[in-house]
C-alpha cells in the first residue's frame, strides 16, 4: 500500500513538472515573431525607401495572443510578458544586435535600406512585413 502511494506521489509530481510551461520568452514562435516585428519596424522607420505592411504586422501581432492562449498561457501571463520592461529591453538588445550583424549603422539610412532590401528578397518573416515604396 505504501509503495503504491509513493508511486502515485512520484507520478503526480512528475506530471506537474512535465506540464510546466516555459516562459513566453522561451517560446520561439512568440518571442521570435515579436523580435521580427521590432526589427521590421526599425528598418521602416529609418529607411525612406521602405514601408511596413501594417495590416500584416497588426494581424501577426494580434494573432500572437491567441497563439499564446492556445499554448495554455493566461491573459495575465501574456500581459506580464508583453508589458515587462525587462523583456522589452531584452528584445531591443536582440534587435539591435541583429541590425548590427546585418550591417546597419545608426544614423545611416542607406544601411537600413540595404538590410531591408535583403530581408524582402529573402522572403522571411522580417521581409514579409516590409515593402519597397
């Protein structure tokens, strides 16, 4: 009897650990999409030859909350992540690093335009949010 109770306790503890959700920053589908939107936004704000596909960006961002809910996150967890100053700073730093790796120099619009054109040609998530004017 004691052995069965011990096994039941171990199984319940293991199930709780296995079902624990990672932080939203660790969900690539959510965090990566927010990062892509931020990078695309920086490119379009700094390159006069490129604009944003605003409807696509809006649809993508609003769909993230539904996606997070589908993954089991509560509205409170989603809002805490979305409003966190630490998460915003982390994403900003990651975006700035991406821009730098892409050859962008702050204050030089031509470098933003070059990266933006490359992203559009590549056809990835960032490029899909941008268009040439």
